[in-house]
């Protein structure tokens, strides 16, 4: 059934997104390790 295929694909995408986000967070932590001021400025620029 198309719905089941879609649902399975969505679950897979959600999982990949979560894994990707965790990796992204880890990279951020490594990149900004001990440099909170840069993170703060970065988020200010984003807004």
C-alpha cells in the first residue's frame, strides 16, 4: 500500500534527520569547545 511505503520512508527520513542532527551537534561542540562567546555571536547573527 502506498501509505505504508510513505510512512516507512518518513520514519527512515526522521531517523536519518535525528542521527544527522546529533552528529551536527557533536561537530558544533567540538568546533566551539570552550568558546561560548562565539556561539552567542553566531546565534545573534542567525536571528
